[in-house]
């Protein structure tokens, strides 16, 4: 049999990671795993394909642009600081953004409703600059 575990903390969760709500891991728990794998973000191409697979009504160009925007957000999240973001961007945002983009016929409005409004004014400015880079 195979047992898998996942978490959003690097090491024991001692500020090496970016997820504020991730719990500190006990070293005795970490030592019990024979194999550990760090899985990073998916590529833009994979994200665009995932979006298109889950939202077939979205056109290929829009799916690529959402994926490009997502990759910029992921980079800003990893960057942190004054020009960064405090929340990551994942398929959990990309798919509903694509669904709303089809419904609203407006990708930027979908991004605003799903992702941008989660941030304070300073980070909304960062997100707007990322939107401007893509569109």
C-alpha cells in the first residue's frame, strides 16, 4: 500500500515558506517519510491546457492569457516584499476566472471578482500592473 501526505510548509514551517496559515511540522513526523518531493507551480502551457479542459467554452487565447497572468502572480508571490503578493495564484483561481470570463465576456472583470478583490489597495495595484502586462 502507498500513503501520501501533502502540506504547504517547507522544512518545519519556520518562515521558509510563504503560507501564513501553514502549521509548524514536527521533525519526528517529517522523519517518518521515506520520500519527499517538492512540487512547484505548473507551467503556463499546462495551466492553459487545464483551463481549456475544465472550461471548453473559453477560447485558447484567453486561456493562455489567464495562464500568463497566473504565472506573473506566482512570481510576485514568491518575490514577496513591496512588489509582491501575499496570496498565491493556483488552478483554484484560474478555473473560476475562466468560467466567469465566459459568462461575463470580460476576463479582467473575472480576475477582479475572483482574485484582485482579495487584496488590500497596495497589492491591488501590483495585480493591476500584472493585468496591464498581459493585456
